[in-house]
C-alpha cells in the first residue's frame, strides 16, 4: 500500500474505531462484535507499524502513551472546582428555591435535576477538538495532571465528534467504575493474591493515581460529564442544551435528567431517581438540582465555596453506606470513664466528607456482629449522624484478621477497667469503664464539657488544649481554671518538645475574659457545665427555675420530695401486689393502714412537687443530683465556688410557663442537634408555652425526637430502638405553627421521602 492510501485508510480506521468506542462505552449499544472490532484495531496497528510517521496523537493506539511517570504535575484550575451546598430536607430545598426566586426577582425559573454521581471528579480541556488536559480536583484550586491516565478511558473521546469544535472547551464530570467492572477487577485482584478494593470509588481513585498508564488501561474506568465551565466559540442558552451538545460531541452525560418548573416537581423527579437508582451503572449519592438557564448561573454567581445556582439534595433518610477497611480499633475514655471502642478506618468518602473514624457502639456489639480488625466493613451515615460500622464482610477475609478484646487496663491511665451497670437516665446499660476518677482522660473530657458552648462557653478549651492542661497539671478540676494565670496559659505547649507550639497570649486573654464572663452565668448554665450525672441542659433548666442557688439545689426539698414519692409509689405497689404471700387478718389490716398512710403522704408530696407529681425531673435524676452534691466532689465544688465568690443565680419558678391544657398538653419532646431557625432553648420554650414537656432523654413516653443538624448519637439511637418517631426542623415548625392555631393535635412528621 502506498503512503497516500495508507493515510486515507488510517483516517477511516481511526474514525470507525472511535465510533465503535463511542457506541460501546458511551451509548452502551455496540453494533459490531468484539472480533470485528479487534480486526479493525489490528489493521490500524499494522498500518501504523508500517508508516510510523502517520501516527497521530488522537489515534486509538495512542490511548496508552509513554512509559510510567515519576509523579503528577500540578495544574491550577482556571475555574475552581467547587463543591455543592447540601439540602437535607424538602424544606431546605424550598429555602433554596425562595432564595433563587428572590435573587431573580420573580423571573420564570426552571430547574435541571440530575443524579449526583459518586465517583472521582475530573476536569477535561479540549483545544480545537483535541483532548489536551485531564486533571483531578485536588484542593479545588490546584489538581494533578492525569492526562495520560484519562486517555486510557475509552468513554473519553480523544477528539470531539463534531465538525467545527470550539477553540476551547472545559468540562467537569466524574470518573467511575461500573458495578460489573468493579466486581470483575476485585475478582482478578483476589486471584492474583492482592487486596481487593473495598468500594468502587476507592478503586477509581486508586486507579487514576497509578503512575503507569498501561496499568490504568486495564482498569474498567468510565467517565460521565455534568457541566460545561468554559467554552469559546459556542453559546448555550440552557444547561440541558449544553449537556445535549456534549452528548453529540461524544461525551457521556448523566441519565435520568429532567427539567422542572417547580420544587414540587423537582421532588417528584428526585423520588423517581431514587427508585431507579440501581438502573444506573454508577453509584449515586443524591441528586443535583441546578438552574437550567445559563444566564441565571451568571446572575447568581458563586459563593465562596459553592455555586449559588445549584444544590445537592440528599434527604436524611437516605442512608449512605460505603465499604472500607477497619484498620484498627482504639479505645476512647469518656467523661464518666466509659470506654468506647472506635473504628479506625482506611479513609473513605461518605456522604460528602472523608471518614476515617466511626463508632462501634460497644464491645458487645463488636462481638455480636463478629467484627474483626482488618475486616472490610460497611460504614453508614444516616443523615448527619456520626458514621457507624454496620457489619463486616466476611467474604473479604484473608485469615489475617484479629478479634478485638477490651483491654483490662485503661488505655490512658492504666487503671483497672470494671464492667458495670450504667444508668443512662432511661434504663440501664452495661458498660466497661475506667474506675479511676483521677484518670487524666476523664478529667480532660470533664473540663471540655464544662467549657462547651451549652456549658460555660469558654471557647478554646477543648480537645488537645484540655488534654494538655490536665497533663501538665495546670488544671485538675474545671474550677482550677479560675486560678490560672494568663502567662501560664499562654505558655502552654500544644506541640512537642522538638516542635513547640504555644497556646499564645491572645488566646489566653480570650479564655480569661470568657472565664470572667462565666462567673455571672446563670444557675442553669452552671448546672449544665458541672457534668452532674443524669443532668442535661433541659433538666438543668428545670432545676434552675425552681431554685435560687446551687446550695438550694444541693439541699432541695423539692428533689427530696420527688425521690421520696417514687420510693413510696414502689412500696405501695409492693404492698398491693398480688404476688405477695397471702397475709393473715392482722397483717392485712396493718397493710391497709400503711397503704392509706402512703397514699396520704404521696398526695402531700404531689402538692409539693406540683403538676400532679409528674415533674419533668424524674426520680433517677433527682437522686443523682442530691447524691452528686452530697459526694466529696460535689461538696468540694460548693466550697470552692463560695471561696471564688461565684454565686450563680436561678429562681423565678413563677416564670414557669408550661400552659396546662395547651395544645401540646401530655406530649413529651426531646431535642437534639442544632436547629436553623431558633436555638434549642427557644424551641423548648415554645413547646412549654404550648403545654408540652421537654426532657433530656428519650424514653418510651417520648412523643417525638426533634432532630436538628449534627444530632447526638445516643438520642437518635435510643429513638430508633424504642420506635420513637423523629421529626425534622420543618416538621417541628409545622407542629408549632399548627398547634399555635390551636388543634389539630400534633402529628409526628412522616419520614422525608426522597
Ligand atoms: S455540579 C461546576 N453535578 O459532587 C460543577 N457535581 O459535592 C459543580 N458531582 O465536586 C458541581 N455529580 O464532583 C455537579 N451531576 C453533578 C454531580 C456533581 C457528582 C460531584 C462533583 C462535585 C461534588 C460536589
């Protein structure tokens, strides 16, 4: 064959092969057999071998180019790769819609709904139609140049399939591994005696980071593109148009997209997307809702971290799971000495953030689920809750896994570990705990608790600062803070001997002024901060409105009455119980008299307690408070506060605002997490005004758990165990506004549907 006909034939072959790659990898509709494809490919290789000078960079043979590289060149993104703001509830999506409509002043708005692909973000630049650069996201500003690796991905065209390509095109998308490809890769790795990847996302990220493109070429990578960020020489009016053009140019775009005129319609499409999630070849982690008109993108612009024209929608009840390796199990010591095993994980991207630690709940659960160190495990994040290890995947075991054993000495102080019952306000829990009240870890966590925002709000004394203050002996009990000198605190070394990092004068001054302010904090905050067993913020408030000073709480006749009433109720129950041996007549009379006496005393106590004896502070809590102040530590606290002239003030039981007979009468709520529209205290106040009760812990009597952002794990878990309904902020707002208009009775919110 002469050179000219070879040139012609090569150009035909390139076009044909690119066409078949496109049909196979992008459209998933191949039109020729593998054998026919191989024939075309072999012919191309043969001709290129005979005419090496006719090889072009966009030839399919050039997908795998040169030799392995040393490392990746850094590239600065012309347009930063931003992340997306998140909406967790339909209400948050509505807030986004309201903001958008306000900014666009009543103009007609259309939204584009698409899947949020859980892969690895990449950016491609085509110049005059040829792939010039592929980059990873990196820190959003600077990423890695992974062009050689991206060229091996056959769903990425080396040349755009359009007659007149734009001079410059930059597109953003996700590289991923489809489910079948991922399973096959793991099978091969296992066969070769190598460690399989715990999930497709890690496999994709790991593959893109390989320094040898020949190895990358063997990985089943794909890519899909969801945004045009720069384009010179072409204009699109809408995002949908831009995606359609990308498809015509040979780039894959997400399936199941829709253009919607309202948020109600957006929610419908999101629900549909969720139902059909498994039909997609990639994992998704929500939906992305974008404004459709590109003019609107320009008008709304960018916020510091997110575009203002898009939002990711991921409802709370969409439980996000991922697989990763459990590298180790460490043991943490809490404020009351409870030892909690913590899963140390190979970092995994889960629900918008990288997770490297997760809770394992307790040692019993580890044993029950047979979770072993070294296992590949499923981790889960339901809504904003702290990630938890759900289960091990025994099929990944190699035999090198180890079982976990709770240490018999505290990992921090070396003190004895005891297994004891721990009353958690609602029932009892068996827990392992460090029995040494002087354990530095316990002290540091107590100090941290004292300083937390809902406590005395001493910013800056948490984590490592608390650890170091205790370690260096500067603080032993939280009250020692009030005797700290600014210089001591400023010199506190948070680093190491070799690399010191001091707390600094400015921070020290800030802490001292917060401490000064805290002297005048109300009784309620002091009661929260002291870390009295069983006393959370709500109980602290209930105690504070009924007592004037800490000494009053310590000696409280009201608390005594609650404890006494409970003891009498028990005694009466026992006396009346049929299980008791049949009494003789004298005994029966004696019992009858005793029951009458008890009943009279209970009635008296109930008058003293108020609210028919149904006080928001239960007997377990009341006893815990009295015991605390009678203990050596409690007595020491009272003495020291007096010496420090700190006299927190409470009182004004008349402030008691529970509206008996209000629309929420008889309902009990527990709050957890942060609400957007009001503080927790305001929310509790509102519930009380409507006649409801607010308590600190979830029990069978709880009507609903109101869940804000970053909710507490214990409360959500307890609610799930007891089948107590949860309510998000939007549902809570509906509840109080409905109740405010008087009946209908409150209904716990339906869980959000995707
Ligand atoms: S739009 C300019 N759309 O989610 C583009 N992002 O949390 C701004 N992602 O970094 C992002 N699917 O890597 C967009 N359909 C989609 C997406 C998507 C997945 C990723 C993307 C982004 C992250 C934000």
